[in-house]
C-alpha cells in the first residue's frame, strides 16, 4: 500500500492551509463532503472575513499562552501577505475586519491551487485511525490509507448540513487525548417567558452593548422569532454558559439627555425604534409619559434601559452556530508544533482544537495560524 508522508483529515480552512505549506511532502487530503471548505465558502456572508486588525489572544477563548504562541507562527500580516501573493482583492470593514472583496471562492481557489500537487479525495470520511510502529492507518468510507504523520483538521460540529461533526473529537479520544465537548457559540439566544415580549419585535434591530461577565460587545442586535441575534449577541455568546447577561439598549445616549425634551412622551424622546421603545417601557412597567412627569421609582426603572439584565433560555443551536467552543484539550498539544504530546506524529489544527475566536475573522485566522504551525513542524519531521 502507498504510504503518504502526511494524511490531512478535513479539507477545510486549516487542512487546505496546512497542505499549501507542505509542498515538498507527499500529502493525502481526505474530505468527507463532496466539496472542500464549505464553511469558508459561506463565511462572512460569502466573502469570508478571514482575519482582523486586532489579532491577539484576548479575542480567543482558550489558554492564552498557547493561543499567543500559535498565532505568532502565522499572524494577521502573514495571512494578508498570503492573500496578496494570490492577488485576492480584500476590503477592511468596520475598521478592523478583512474580507475578500469579491468572493470567498477566490480564497478557496488559491488554497486549492497551492494543494494541486497533493492527492485530494472528497466524499471520503475517516471512520477511525490507529498507529502501529511508525505508521498511521486510516479506515475510511472509501478504503484504507497509510501515512507517517497524521493531521486532524476536521473542524467543529456547527452547521451539520455542510459537514460539521464531532469525528475529530472521537479520533483524538481514540489516541488517548482529553477533549472538552463541543457547544454552540457565535449564535443567537432563545428567551425565557419574562422576555417573551422581545419575540413580538421580530425584524427590529438597533445598536446595543451586550455584556457577559467582564466582556462587552457593542454592535447590532437583532430581534428574531426564535429570540435575539445579530453581531453583538453572537460575539457575547462565546463567553456565555448559563446565567445572566445585560443589554444597554442606548450605548450612545446618556439618560440625562432626556431632560432636553422634558415634555415629549418617553417613547418619542428615546432614540430607539418606536416599537422597541414602547415594548421596553411596558416590560419595565414605566409609564409612557414625559420625562419631567416621571416619579422616583420610574426614574430608577428607566436606568434599566442601559442595563437590562436577564438569563437567556439557551442558544439557537448547532444548526445556526458559527463556531463551537470546546475541542481537543490544549495542554496535551505542543504549542510550538501543534503535535500531540501523547502520540508522536499526530497533529491537530483549526476548530477541532479547544480554542475559539470571537466574531470578526478570528476563527479563520486561528485555523490558518494553527495549520501553518503544524505544517512547519511536519515539513521538518
Ligand atoms: C455560517 C458561518 C459563517 C462563518 N463566518 C466566519 C467568518 O466570516 N470569519 C471567521 O473567522 N470564521 C467564520 N466562521 C467559522 C469558520 O468557518 C471556522 O471556524 C473555520 O472554517 C474552521 O476551520 P477548520 O479547517 O478547522 O474547519 P472546517 O473549515 O469546518 O473544515 C473541516 C473539514 O473537515 C471535514 N471533515 C469533518 N470530519 C471529517 C472526517 N471524519 N473525514 C474527512 N473529513 C472530515 C469537513 O467536511 C470540513 O470540510 C463561520 C462559520 C459558519 C458556520
């Protein structure tokens, strides 16, 4: 049987970027889906937000020393240099998020060109892997393959309809690795009955600050049939487990400014979508009267517009989540190489590792950084 230098399981963001940096090796890429990199294709609304101006460990959930070390191997400047080398036009939006100017397809095509000399098998799902002596043997839906090194880049479990699954965790466990279960993040929140009024606002959006513990995100919040969503909620969801969150519905407005309009009804004076202003006043049991007619208790309740605290019921789930928290535990992976500390020759990259970035291009950046870190070590192995 042909023996490959490296088998990469998963031809997504991490798998393809690793292959692109293994030009001198005989590499086999195994991809379960009919097409490669389907999450990259839909990322950023089809234009893939592939990195950010502010890439550092503070934007990731995970061991910060581990994350910093891996990001340094292929940072945002290196990613930008890669896309420039491939003549992919880019745009920087919101002053910090880099997207493909036209389509994520440009990035996928570049990655595929850099993997053209490798063997790529689609519709090939890896069922199990073992190591005997120096060789890994992989049992797949299309037969058995062998290699000297194995890179697991199977991604997270979100978006199962385009291939998200937990097989990377099962493979890691079979080699003795500890894993933390995947949980949906970068996802909307469902509501408990005291917040049922928010469902009636479906379609309304506003700029808001969402706080979870010490973390605060100011961006768009969208009311939906299922609950609340939008970038501010998705970002905050990374840090939410259970318990309370708080929303400032007026991040750019000080309540004392209402005194400039002492006679206007509150719902007209508040710089909020009118339907939301009315619903919020009702939910907080504040009469819709003029600011100057509010009594002390109503004024106290009014301050809740800037700190509306409640506990979400749960999340919209894996089918809507842009990422998964959890993954292969990083204390059993060497940060300088992404190699397993348990099995020599076994490597991990991308979302399958227990490192998850905020919204804004941090997860593709992580996939690329960890992939290049692994590829550099594989090239020397
Ligand atoms: C809707 C959506 C929008 C997103 N937008 C952004 C964005 O704009 N910016 C950003 O940074 N991140 C974004 N993300 C997250 C980002 O896409 C992922 O974090 C990133 O793709 C992870 O890269 P990966 O290579 O680890 O996994 P993936 O890109 O998911 O690739 C893993 C590959 O492994 C394959 N695979 C899985 N199991 C097996 C198996 N057993 N055998 C063979 N193959 C297997 C899968 O089919 C898949 O192709 C988005 C995600 C979603 C769902």
